[in-house]
C-alpha cells in the first residue's frame, strides 16, 4: 500500500463533512502543519523556487491547493465519484481526504453522498512535483510597447499544462524578468520545438496580435534539418491534413485536394465560374464588392427573379415588424410587466433546452471522439538553404501559410524529406521520444483515450501548433487557463481496472491526477541504479555539443537518474510524508525525453515591416554541423 493510502481506512459512509470554505486545514490555527506555505493558481513563480542540477532546471516541490470547477458532465455526482476516476489514488484515500478537509467543495459542506451542482468548485490539497526541463536562461530577443519576443528552449512547455506550472516559459519569465510586466501568450510551440515565441503585454494587444496571426498577416519562418538532399528552388506542399485523435498525429490526405478540385470543375461546368469562386471560399458579398470596384454594378440586375422576390418579401416582413414594434411601445406598464415575465419564463425554458442539448452533444462527442474530422486545407512553402557535407541531411527554410497541427512535419514527410530526428513522422536519427512510448517501454500503460483531445479543432483541443498559429477561441482558452492556473493537460492516464471505464471522463484540469505504477513499472524502478538500459529501449548517441539532448544522453537512463541519484533528491525540509513522489524532485512514472526536435522558429514579422523579430539558430541548424553517428 502506498504511503498516502495507509491512513485511508475509513468505511465508505464514514466521511465527515469537509470544511465549507477558506484555507485548507493544514493552514488553520492549531493544525500540526499549520506552518506550511500553501500555493494556489494565483501564486506567481519566484527565483528561489528553482534549482539547477546536472544541467536541468528543477522546481522545489510545494504544497498546492488544487482547484477545479464542476463540469457539466459531472452534475449530480459527488466529489468522491469524480476524483475516484483518476487512478493515482484509490477511493479510500479520497474518503479520508474529505474527512480531513484536504478534499472539499467551496461554499458548502458536503459528504461522500452530496450531489454537486453547476458553478461549484472543488479543491484538493496536494504536494506538487513538476517535471524537469533543460537549464539555461530564456533570452529576450526584443520588446516593444505591445509585445515581447523570446527564444524558447526545446524541452519546455510555453504555459501551464498538466504537471507543469512553474517550469514553463511563462513561469520562468515571471520569476526572472518581472521588469517585463504581465505577459499574455498568443501562440504556442510544441515542447520539443525551439525558437521565437511572442507574448503580448496586455489583453488588448493579445487579441489584436492573435487576429493578425489568424488572418495570416504575420510572416512565419522556420528552419528544419531534413533527411536527404532537398530539391533546389521553392517547393510548395499544398496538401490537406487530417488529425487522428487516437494516434495523436496528423496525416496528409492528397485525395481530399483532388476531390475538391474535381468538385470545383463540376460546379464550373454546371453553374459557371461564379460557383468556383464560391467553392474557393469567397462569399457572394465579397464578390459583389469586387464587382463594384471594377465598375460592374450591373450584377444586381442579373440576380434571379426568385432572389428579388425573396428580398421584397423580407422588406415587407421588416415593415410589419416595425409596425408591431410601434404598437408595442404603446402598451401599458401592466402589459409590459406581463410580457417581461413571459420572456423570463421563455429564457429559462430555452436555457434548460440548451443545457439538455449540450449534454446530448457532449455524450455524442464522447462516443465519437475517436472519429476523424474532415481534412483541412494546408499549404507550406519550402526552400533549400544548405546540404550537409555527408549529403545525408539538408537545412530547409519553411514558411507555413496555414496553421494546422504538425503541418510542417507532415508536409516534409509527404515530400519524402521528413525532419531527420522526427521518429513519429519518418525520421531515422535519434530524436525525442513520446512519453507514451517511453511509458510502455517502462511498463506504465497509459490510456490512449486520454490523449484524444476533443476532436479536430486545432485551437480548442489544446494541441500545440509548431507553426505558432492559434485561433481566437484558443487564445481565450490560453488566457483563461493562465489566469485560473489550470490549462489543458494532454497527460494520458493508466488503463487500471475500473478507472479505465471512465477514460473519456477525464478532465484536462485535473493536473494532480498522475498515473499509478504497474508491477512492471515498480520493477523498472527497482533496477534504476543498474547501468544497463531498459530492455528494448533504443540507444541514442548524444555526444557533447550535438544538440541531441541533456548531459546523460539516453532518455531512459536520464529518467532513471531523476528517480535514483542522490543529487536529484529533495531536501528533507521540503518533503511530505504522504507524497508518493518524494524524496525526488521529478514526479514518479512521468517519463520524458528532453532532446530537441530539429525544427526551430526562426522569425516572425509583419509583411509591411512594422515589426519583426528573429531568434538565433541552434547548433544543429548551422550549415557546417552534421549529425554524428548517422541514421539508425
């Protein structure tokens, strides 16, 4: 039995009412641990929160008052049922936590049987450990009155996500560069991708910059090291992309482009060139404006008679509505009051209908989460910059014209020149391994359902885009998540007994729900001090200065070091007796590969030249550098 579960011996119905609100019991006078400092989502990162060990930035573990709003799909369930879905701790632990006040609901007293309602917030007092990231400063490339440009290192997330809260670009800047003021993320880069990253300095500036990015008014330039000799000249990949939420990867769908082209030709033959314009995305209103600018107002005369009749009917209806509005203004106060009451009842009924429809839609989305969405148009321009001396790799400039998840990576794969160390999309050099793959090698079986996201909406699903674009809705989610301290988590969960039945019910805010170890994982941990690598784990050559990754080279060996070597142990005064992660800084059963992907955001700027920022190239992107050891 785990230490945090040893005291959880109370029967199912024995949980006493939790604290109604206020600080957790550990901070209340008279409690044996009342001197503990408990952080919340509003607690900013500070320089003293970090330590550097062996070339890695580590966060000192801290007590955290985790907060999560009750989601619609949880209405009517009790707090024990909700938290017990996560396999890190068993039901008995949460019953005892509720009795102790570590698990509670704001504003009311609850028992293990109290159903929760919309608008309530649950809190859980935990000891938080964050994953390591590569050490080193985050360089500020430039700043203006509205934005700040930095060079993001590989291996570090942009903002709060899952286990990461302080060990992020935004967290480190908050701690080390308070002179920059509050920063608002406007786009994202995948964790293994390095390069230029923009932050706005106000909410208004963030909204304006996001509109520019979404409107393709920002020129984005990336560099990548790809396999083989890339062709000279400009190469354009105009191929739609599809996203598979189960496999967590994109794929090129050239047949979708061919089908769209065939549909355009068929529409042109049937209805003339105007139908093709509509298929290309130009609205009728835009076409009319272009015609007027070209001195062709006669298009209005060419409208079909049916359309003219429909417009006349709409005009008549508008006149009738105006007459009705004039009559309404003459109603007495009693009649107006009666009308307002009726409207209020109608609004309540409509709200109930919307909630029911939303619940049905959520259920349908959960049932169809594994289905793919329609392929989306995607276009990237490439240009050869240099070829390595051995001729095995090339440096390529990439200019994405659309913003799809993994767009550059998949388009390069489609062209037959994948990023050289992108093993997910055909690279043959040793590159960053996915945590899910590493977990399988270590015997920690994660559920793929938890990484499925919420469909094919790139911005809203929480999936990063290596080209840096983000839809306005995604920006709002990023800002809200940064403010609430509970951004999207793509962390998968274990397939462990009954918990697997609720794989689709995991909430992305549940940042304290870490996977529990399996027997194989415990066996792997027991062998952590042995020098040999895990059986079947690929050995990645990482000489010094190669740009391949951390000082220890092999990702599996480094993860064992995080959980076994004395230099990665937490000071005794920072430990918690009930914490399953102590005595080490790194969280247990969270394997990660901190080597960089050979994709770098080189520059961002406005075409008209009002602003432009460029980041320095990493070592692997220099023309004279070539990967050591050759492809695997």
